[in-house]
C-alpha cells in the first residue's frame, strides 16, 4: 500500500525523534551510579594549655632616666683664684677628700678685715660706755647743784620780804639758777645721745660679727672637703682660673643619692598609689650583663601629666656604675594579684575574650586582663573572668576563631 506523499513528509522526522528518545532513555537507564559525596568539616591544628589559678605580680616595662636627689652645685664664695682642683669629672672621692680650694689670700684677707671691723666697733662701744657713765654722773652732779641754786633763790626771796636783802641779790640768784638749768638740760641731752649712739654701735657690732661669721663660712667653703662618698659630675673651671663671687665651679653628688625616674601609665596610678599607702612592697627589676637587680619603689611624683605620673625607684649600691642621665628600661612588678590565670598573649583576642576547647570545638569566654607578667622569659597576660581551672585554653592565635570552630590539639 502506498502512503500519500504528505504523510511521508512528516513520518520520517517523527521516527527519527522517537528513535533518539529511545536511545536517550536506554543510555540514562544504563549509566553507572556515582556514590554520594561525604562533606567533612576541616579541623584546625592548634596548641592549648590547661588553666591553673595562681598568685602573680603584674609587670610593666618602664623607661626611665637616672637622677641624683642630692646634686650639689659648688659656687665661688668670694672673688679670687681657684688654687687647687684635684678631682676631675667622673672621679670618685671619699669622706674628707679635698674638692676645691680657693687661694688663701682671697679667703683670709676678707676675714682679717671683718675681724678688724669687729675689734674697732667693740672699742668704740667700750669708749662710748665710759663716756656715758661719766656724763650720767655729771648729770647727777649738775642736778644737785641746780637744787642748791633753787634753794638760794627761795632764801633770797624770804630775806627780801624782811628787808634783809636787796633785789639785786635775788636777781643774781635767779640768773645763776637759770644758767644751771641750761647746764642740766645740756647734760640730759648728752646722756640721751649717749644711749642712742650706744644702741647704734651695738647694731654696727652685731652686723660686723655677722660679716665676720660669713667670712669664716666663706673660708670653709673656699676649702671644701667631702662629708660623704661621692662622684664628681662636672668640672666647670680649671686650676688658676680667676672667678667672680657666685661663679659655678663644679657639681658632685653622693653615690647613695641615685634613683631612677620612670613614667608610670595613668591606668596604673591608682593601684600603685593604694599599694604605697598600704606599705605593700613594689619593685622594678633591671637586668645588666646577666645580673638582675631589684629597685624598690620609693614614691610617686607630686604632679602628673596626660602620659602618666613619674615613679621614683631607689638604685642599689651595686649599680654605682650608672650615672645621672643614663636611660634604662626596667620591669616593674606591682603587688601580687590572687586568683589569676597566666596565659600567652597569643591566647587573648581584643583584650576581652579567649576561646576554650570543649569536645574538639571552640567556645568563647569573656575575660578581663588585669595585667601582664613575664614567665620563663615569655610575656603572659593575667586573666580573670568566665574561666575555670582545668579547662583547655586555645593558645594558637587563629584569625578565624569563633564559637563552634573544629580544632585538633597537638603537642
């Protein structure tokens, strides 16, 4: 049977499509089956430590400058020549050692002049006292004589009333009395002047004695000897130099006056102050050539700045090699704090959180950093907060640390 041409035109494409679909269905039904892919979470290799409660002293690294609390500046007591200057800058001296000596002439001549002034004024005062005593006796004599003249005038007046004496006799007696009154007044003035002049001389004598004492002090200062063991800090003149009074000659200091001035952070000022008030010892440790030296904290400065407050540490005698002006760094230890967890600095995130490991996963804990200290040469943070002794703390610093992160502890 023959198919119409229009049917043949559509039949062949349909047969091709049906055959292709059959082939596709066969291939799909016979393709190999792939096993399902298992997704496993990555475990990060980390280090950890077991938390233990301890009592430790927080530590801070401080940078300071060595100073002397008793730096002595020697100036010339008089104008003159520096005769002897046996010590040089940096040299040590023992008690009794000569520090500096001015020329004897420059020291003894003003002393001799001051002594002569005292002797001169003392003799003037002695003469004045003798004159005063003589004038006082003369005043008493003239006063008695005036009394006699006064009685003579009274007697002449009575005789005149009885016509036993003339008016001329009475007038003569009155004239003598008036002249005697003038003599007494002059004697009284002389005595009063003596008292004022004596007081003036006594004041001049006191001033001269004070000048003499100053000259003796200048003599001692002009031949200055040490009262303690010390070191010359700086020499400003040379032997033979002509200097004026008050000119700086040199500076020196006792060896036991050295201390360290270091800046303490403002955040630590309150705790350090409270410890000082409670007499709890605090110290700094200075390391030099493998040796460690303790520097006790003496006091805090009376004024503070925005950067902190100055703390003053005593230097032991073993650090006599240090000089004023030396810059050193020390480790400052505060009073011990109880119940803290020392952990490496890498374990702390943002100074407010850490991570503990529970069943292979991280758990965040909020903490407070109360300080830092050095253990076996490694800096550790001292923590308090949501932690328990015996827990495992993550010490490896992971940038992607978060709660639930899977980790694997390695030794």
